[in-house]
C-alpha cells in the first residue's frame, strides 16, 4: 500500500505504508543514530514529532520491551529507508511493523531518506503529513500545525517513587518533563530514591519533600512554554539544594536565571555529537535530542559560565552556576542507547549532595 510524506514546502515523497493505518501531521525531524531505534521511538522528547532515521536499515534486532525509555511510543510518525521484517536477536519479542501497529503509530518506508534529510538540513525543520493520499491535507493545514502542551501529555500525573538500589543515600525531587527511564536507573543505582514529580509541581511541595537534590529532566517542546516550571525554579534556584538538569531541564534552569533560548535550524539528534569541556579541554561523544538551545551570549558571566560547547557548531551544551551547587547539560549523559562518555556527570551530582551533607 502506498503512503506519502508531504512537506510544508510542497515536496512529496512516495513510499510504502508500515505501522498503523491513518494519517498524521507533525513536525518532521531526523536522527543520525545508527542504533537504538527503540529508545528513539519511546523517548518522550519526541512528542509531536515524526522521526526520520538516517541509518538505512531499521528494525534488524526487533523490539525488546525492557529497553524502552518509557511505557509507550511517543513519536507521531516514523520514517525509514528500509524496515527489517525478519529481525534476529535472542531477546527479540516482535518486529517493528507489528509494534507500530499495536501502538497506533503510522509509518513510511521505502523513501529516499538521504534526500529528505538533506532537505531538512538545508531548509530547516518543517511540518509534514504522513498520509495515504498526497492531496488529503492542504499546504496551509500542514503549515498551521503546532506542537501544543507536549510536556503536559508526557509528565507523570502524580508523584511516583523509584526506590534506590542497595543502600539509600539520597532523596531526589525529579521534575518529570518527559523523562527517559535510564535517568532514574542511573540515579537509583547510585543509592538515590527518586520522587518523580508532575511538571507543574510547586516550590512549596518540593520544600515539603525536603530532598537532598533537585533534578530537571529532559522533555519535548519549546522551553519558554513551561512558564510554571520556570517560575518554580526561580523560587528554588537559590535554595542551596544541589540542582542538575538535562536537555529541556537545562533550558528551563537557564530561563529561570534570566538567560535566553532559541530554536535551532534543524536541531541536534543522534548519538555522535562531540562536546568540549571548557574546563579541561576534553572532548566527549554524546547522545542528543533537542531542537532548542540556550543562547550563549545571553549567559550572564556574573551568574554562570559555559561548561560544555558543541564542537560542530559552537552552541551551548552545558552551564555551571557560580556560587551555588547547580549545573546542567544539553546532552544525555544517561545515553541509553548511545555513548557512555559523560556518565560521570551523575557522580558529580552525587558529590554535590555529599558535600552539602558534610557541611
């Protein structure tokens, strides 16, 4: 069965249908990751977006539910060059097509994903429709699509506790903006009891919890839309409680300090992005998934300093705050799947909490 991708610039890509029936309009983004397609599909940061995989063969090891980053698929649509119908892996439970059907996600295969990616790189991220009829939606309808309140859709509806593994050492207040499961696992295995909190949790609720540390998770959408969370962090940023943020959490913490964010032309999505530690000069390969950046020139040098920068384009990848136990990064140190180069940042967070406890 034929299926099409129609971009807001009028480009049409004809391929074959996979996954669920139906049509969807969404923001079209690409990831350069060569593996971990299951983690990509289930990453809440992709809410409202259809993902293009630049790697040509997807699905070769099937679906392995313990590797999912959340309980469901979060992408709106999925676009690949070739989908493997006969996966081979001793942990495989089902094939990609079956999984997408179960999750109600329409997909498209058999198109020239290299040409599509080149278009998105040159013209920038744009909206598109995955549909069975290329005339089903007008260009105006496609252009009008906006991702609305994605954090509200992916955050936990109520406080949930993830128990520490082994000896309990610290209690973490985790703002869940669309957290990847491996973040909680990395903290739990370091002796942290993680309290997953809804994105709109108040500062008073956090103080009532009396945590040893505050963590701001990754998540989808425009960081400036999270007005309540930004105001909450303005209230908590000088509390003396150690704070760490990842991705959207990094941006929200920056906005709470008066810095600015802006949308990137086509974002950083993949598992091979180099970042440089400005303190040591060392370069790390990182996993990334974001369409916005903290504007480097907006960082007040009396309040904070740049911690990491992107080697490819010089954009900000991390901030350390002066005179307080707080820092954040734009990339994913939990990187599941992806490079483990920056896992040590979780230990840095642990050390900040230990230092506070010793004072």
